[in-house]
């Protein structure tokens, strides 16, 4: 069954149209197609539709657009009902008439919607680390069980993502119509505003930690009168639920070494490392609160859950005990 919503999202996506027309954002859309095999047919059909768009088409009256849209989806439904096990290319040819109707709609929409909001979602549902390219070519490394949503509002000259979990950002500077497009990362605790820079963000239920590696960023924290400026090496932790704010100078690369499969322990205490392990492996680790401030040193490979937890426990002078598949204890 063809997913109408997916086709609508693709043909209304400015970056998707640019990719089809001139190859921009090729890495992102190639990865998108590979990551969504269940929508491959919708992906191919949307390409065909975009390829034939006449950009000099004059706007259509809105009632004609609506009638054309209804005719298009009626054609799709009819083809889908009569569909037999044939090749994708044969089926696509059968939909060519419906696609031609859609071109009229797109010609209108591209003229009346130059500032539409673009949205992409990426979710890591396992323990793998995932590299993604946002539609603006910003590169993001997502840690395990992370969730990110992307928007681009051209009227506000603002690119924004909402993050749950941990991610490292290498933000691409973007200029449209001689205006720099700001980039903002939002978590439940704060907003992080940048133009082009590299930084690590970890957003958990307990709070958000930001470590700046290159450039400069502004933090917009609820309850503070004005943005706070961060410089390379700054680490900031804020928890809205706890009303807790901390800042310190650190070696920034130590907080993004997880991208290479290594967790740096040096300079960190057991409490923050345990919080990272819980997020990374989607588990619970019990420790006595009196041991949370134990300082650690060294580094550990993160490929194996049990080996990583055991090594961290040894570094803290403790013993790791596995209670069940999702629960551990250090004592």
C-alpha cells in the first residue's frame, strides 16, 4: 500500500527537490533511501514527479489545486487496487498519469510556499552509533538510543533540532539570500544557538550537558535573563527539574571520544560516567550516592556492555554485579 503522507512530505521538501534537480544533499538522501527500504517505491515515485516539474508554471486557483490533488490520489488508489506482482518500473509507469496531475499541484505549491518548514527525524533504537547528514549538510553523530528532529524555518532564518539522548554536532555554516541561517539545538532543559561550530550534547531525564569543542555557542536557559556564551573547553550542565547549574573547563575531545568507540574516564567522576553508561546501553546501574564523586582515570572500549561496566567498576575500586538483562550494581 502506497503511503500518501510520505510522498507528500518528499515532494514538498525543498532539499529533496534540490537533490532531484541538481544533486544537492546527495549524502543525506542516499542514506535516507537506504535507511527506509519500506518507502523505496514512494521515494522513486516522488523523484519521477519532481523531475518533470515546470518551474515557470503560473499559480493555479486554489480550488483547481484541490481538485487536481483529489484526482491524483484517486488515480493512485485505483492503481493500487488493481496492482499485481509486477516490477517496480512497470508499476511506476502505470502511475505516470497520476504523477502528471501532481506536477500541477507542485508548480503552485512551490510558488506559494517558499518558506515552508522542513522536518526530518532520525532515531537510533539500538546500541549502534549512527552518522547522519542533516538536510543543511550539518554532520551529526548520534549515540545509542538517541532521537533527533530537524526543522528549517526560512522566515526566521533558523535551523533547529530537538534532541533526546547524546549527539556530536559539526554545524555547517549556511547563508541564504545573504543572511546567515542560525542553528539551534533544543533539549528539555535549554536551547543552544550557533552559526558554525563543533560541540557535544547529552540530554537525559536528569539534565543536559554541553561541551564545546570549536567555535562559540550561546545557551538559552529558562530562568536566566540573557544568553550565556560558551568558549572552547567549556562544559555546562543544567537540570531544570533539579534547578541545578554547573560549569567547568575540560578537555573537550574527552567528551566526544565515544564517536570512536572509546569512553574517556580521566577527569570524570563515577556519577557522570554511570549516567553515560545508562544512556548508552539503555540500562540501570545502582551505586551508593556516597561513591558518585569518585574520580576516575584512563579510558575504556565501549564495544561490550559487560566489559565496559566491569572496567569502569575496577577503575572506581568497586565490583560490578549484573542483576538482570537491564540492571547492574556497583559495590
